C-alpha cells in the first residue's frame, strides 16, 4: 500500500489522491481511443467532454461488451467494496469504466485503480486468449466537491448507457449500479 500523495502526475493527467475525498474515476481499454483521435482532441478545448463523446462512440475492440469480461471487471470492483473503499456508483461501458468511491484507511487511489486494472487485465487477457496491454495506462479522476456534485456525477454514470443508446432505461444495463438499485 502506498500513502495518499495529494496532487501528483505519472506524466499523463494530474491526479488528486486523498483518503478524505470521494473520487470519480474513469479508466479505458488500451485501444479505445486511436492515437489520431487523441492528437486531434488535444487541439480542441473541453477535452474531457470530447473524450467522453469519443468513448461513447464505442471505438476499439470493446472487450467490455462481452458478458464474461464485463462480469469479471464488475466482480473485481465489488470484491473490495466495504473493505478498501465504499463503492457508490459504477458503470461498465463497452470500452471504458466509470466508478465513484470513497477510500478507506491507507489505501491510495493509485493502489486501488492499479490493483483492479492489473488483476482484471491478466484475467481478461487469459479469457480472451490474448496478450498485451488491456487497459490504457492512465485514468481520469475528479474528487467530489459536495453532495450536489456527487449526485450529478452518479446520475451521469448511471445514465451513460442510456445516453450512448445501449438501453432505454438505466436500470436495464446489467453492468451498472443502476441495475442493483432497482432490486
């Protein structure tokens, strides 16, 4: 376990790592955004919104649209819920994952995301009979500033499959906390 590091970067995006915060994290498959798209997005403003739009277009192999792969990733997220973090919302899209969670104790954001990505990459590659990068090396995170921000973020996450045209209502998407809320 690594100690929370506050603001830091691994050479890609800046990250804020603190156990006192609730975090919104998005991580994506390695091939979800071709280099040409990434370079074009760098030239435009409001990159976060544009990246979301491109991810929702379903580029790449979209391994997470396969039930056995989505199931193993969702099970991995749920495995440490209540032990290392409190998972508040999640959604697995065909080529990316959104989660909102609060961290417990000495577990850092980079530990939680890194361990999940490492474990699921090995398992997914084995199930798919492939090797090589499964996840893009970095992730996007944003800490929740207040209850309103948290509520809007959870709604965004759970409505993502509806917005992308994958289902008519959020509760029908099996790889999301919205599906669990209907029970």
